[in-house]
C-alpha cells in the first residue's frame, strides 16, 4: 500500500479572469465516513486506493481536508432552465482543482454537496445520500455502456442531515470530469463579462479540449462546429440506449461532450418517445423523444454566446453560426442511424434502413414493448413474448431477415451483442439498491448491481435476473433532482 494518495494538481481554470469563479473552501462536516470508493477509477487516475480509503481520504472526500496542491473554487455560470435564462453557478459544488493523470490527462475533481457558495441562491449547499449514490450508479453504468460521461470517484457520508421532502442523511459526491465548462459558462461570459473575458474562455476551452483547433482560421466558429458534432454524437448515444437525462438545461450541457448532472435521469423501460420521469418536467420539454431537438436548441444558445467573437460584423457572425447549426440535424441523424444499424446487426447502409428502424420502433410503442429487451431478443433470436408472435412483427421480421440475408449469422450476432446491452440500470433495481443503502445501511445490493452493470454487453448468466421488468410495469416512475 502506498501511503501518499497520489494527487497531482495543476489548476489552470483558476488562471482565467476572476469573473469565472470565486475562491471557496468546502464547509467541514460533522462526521466524515467513506461510503463508496471507485477503486478502478482511482487506479486509472494513478491515485492510490489504499491511502484514499482511510480516515484522511474520507476527510478529503467530505470536504473537511483540502488535498495538497488543490485550489478550491466555485465556478460561475448561467443557463437557460426550462427555456428561461438565469444566473446560476456552483451552488453546492466545489472544484478542488485539476488532477493530471498519466498521459497528461487532465480531469476536474469536484465535490458535490460541499456546502454553501456565493452562488447558492438561498440553498443549503448540501446533498442527500440517495441522490449521490444514484449519480454514482448511473454515471458508472453510462461509462460501461460506452457513453461519454462524468465519473464518480467516491461518496462520503457527512454525519449530518439535510431537509428535502423529508429529513435525509447527508453526503458528498466526488465527481471526475474532463472539465465542468458548460454552454451556460459561455452564456455567463456573454451576459456578464467583457468581450475579452469571452475570448479568454474560448481560447482556454480550445486549448484544454480541442487543441487541434488552435490554428483554425476562425477558432470560435471551429469550436462551435466541434461542439455541435460532440453533442450530436452524445445525444444519439442517449437515444440508442434509451436514456432520459431529464433536465437538459444549458447549464447541464458540457462543452466536452460528456453527460453531466445526473439529477432526475432514468432509463426507459417500455418504448415511448413521450417518456418523462422528472417530477419538475410537467410539460415534457425534456421527454425522451425531444432530446435531439433540445440539443439543437441548446447549441443555438451556445452559438449566440459566441457571436461577438465569431466575427466583428454581427450579420456575418449570425450567418456563419446559422450555417454551422444547420448541419446539426443531419449530423445527429447520421450518428443515430449508424448506431441503429449496429443494433440491428447491419454491416452496410441502404436507403430503406430508416423505414425499417422506424417501423420496428412504432411496433414497440404500439405493443408497449420493453426497449432494451426487444433488441436483446433480436440479438439472441429468442422470441418468447407474445409480441413476437403477432402478425405485425412477423411481417417486419421477414423484411429484416431479407435485409441481412447475405451476412454471416455469427458476425451479425457478434455486432449486435457489442451494441445492444443485456442489462441497463433498471429503475426498480436502482431504487431497490438505494433504499437498502439509505434506509438500512446495506450496500450489498448496490455493489452487486454495479458489478452486473460493469460489463453490460457480457450476456452472462448473472445478468439474467437484472433483465426482468418491475412487478407493476404500468405504475408511473417519478424521479427528483435532489436539490
């Protein structure tokens, strides 16, 4: 066991103009205790698990101790929340700094639930254990699914209580991200900063995330085009996995192209584009089927923020931004159709593929079929449910068989297994694990769930029981943001 934790901080964000952050230490808590620790992620970051799974490690992860080299700050940003612009910022999060891992990989180390900041807007700055464990489960599941995401390094209990709908045990999540630069960070710079501040943020973001754009003819425009592509790819991956983010505000849209802020998120069971889980999304703005469109809307807000530095001439800047944004729908469809072809085991492209895919989805919706399990059944060619005996499905299946007629069956199955997960974080399984952990202090269900989700494409015997639907699938499932 190595006695030193292995932190290697180099805090470049803190060198931006002071408008972008406030120096802020975490608020100490009563009784830090490590609840969950991601040993594999720690090793990947060249941190030393033995040293971090200690009282001193718990003190760091709860905010009682600041690791050597860290420069704690709360980041400022704004955002459109459900379409309305507002000033925001890290109201309950502290960025300890940037840890530089092997290969010069730079990641943010952030404590979520670390106490009040100047951006708390009357909030208590704290987080409850359940939502922090939920983010740990879902973010690690997303990583295993191959979807770009922030990661969870640790969850520490605080020994204190937080008041939400009821009194709950408090906790702090340690989040690892490529960065926490958001669309809302650029909106903040445009609204409240100078043109020089906006340019400094743009230059920093390019240098940190997209250094290949440094010599572009128009770097801000090149950044917009790159982020459009990143977000189109990310949202396509959400759709392909049946993931519903739940709160696609612009402050929850990371420039890096990672999924961030797992509040009221969940995975869809029965296929329905109108699926909404969030208790606050009463009009379905962020429903599953709306996510691609909302991605485009958010990108338009990003483009607006960049206009002053895209070109001195406002009309030209608008024209260039609109031309870039006009590419988004086609880029998204390309990523989505490419992913769907792989889910169906198609090795080439044909014009009729879009209709074949849409017809299957329509049948799934009409017959209230489970999204993940339908593709799992197609992958294994095991048609045991009544849906697969219907005339409509049989007719579709004949067309599908004709489409793959000249492909090698084993290669088709292998491709489908790589792109159709056998398991996802089923909502009832997540709730079961959280209830055991929060109400009874029993982490065994959560650890077993995490183990099963760590290799979702394994198609192992151990995953079978995690493929089943809830006992009452018609009961609505509601999620909460946890703030």
